[in-house]
C-alpha cells in the first residue's frame, strides 16, 4: 500500500479521550472546573496601555483564559483561580476580579446586541425576499419583460436563502459565543498564594 495512504489510515485511527483530559486537567475534587492562572506580579494581569483606575485586562491573559475555557463544557460551574504573590493586597484582588468581570460582561452584552442585529437582518431579508417573489409572480401574470421577472424571482429567492443562512449559521455561532462569554462572566474569581492548596479553598 502507498506509504501516504498508510499514514492517512493511521491518522484516522488516532483517538483522544477528551473527557479524561478535562477530568484530570480542569476538574477539582468537588467536580468544579478550575482555570488556573499564574501571575508573577498582579500588574502583569493588566494591559501596559491602561492607566490607573481605568484598567483593562491584558490581551495575552484574556486569550489564555479563552483558550482554556474553550475546552470546558458549559455544564461545569467555572472558577478562575489566580495564583498571586503574597504581597498582593485585597484592593488589587478586587480590582482584578472586577476587570475580568467587566471584560466578559461587555462581551456578553455585545453578543446580545449581535443577536438583536441578526434578528433585524433576518426580518429585513424575509420582508424583502417575500415582496420580491410576490412582485415577480405579479409580473409573470401580466406578461411583463421576462428578464426583469426572472431577476426579481432570483433576487427574492436569494434574499430568503440569506435569511436561512443567518438563522442556521450566523445566529448559532453568535449563541455559542454568547454562552462562552456568559460562562466566564458568571465564573467565581478566587486567589491563592499556595499552589498546593487550591482544592482546599475552592
């Protein structure tokens, strides 16, 4: 057999136990999903471009949280556990927790707005598509220009198909993004200075 085909067959047989990985990597003894984040300094959690009292979460940190949470099913309640230096103050902890909540709260609000816009688009396309199809049928019955009649028919059909695409693909993707943002926005924020004590404090 062709060596390339042999490799393809090997690739097809490869499986990975995602559930076992999630169990071992993210779930604690209480069955909660934990995203563990190590901060060398509390200031590293904030963007270098943000100013005091207007802090924004560091992009690399947000990307890391997103990447980890992506693999965690929505059925698990989420805790974000920050390992911080012992010198971290309660005020700094509150600020970091608020910054995380603000970022994902804004994402959640954006996804709700995107769903509203998506619904408006679908309604508009439905009205336009329906009107164009009705108009094309009226033109067909009045012996009007065949090219113009066909154009109206195609345009109306296309508008309705675009509406279906928005409903089946775009709206579903927005809902998934919304749920992911909501999962993190609803997460409990905890702090730890002892890496070996995380299960005891969650």
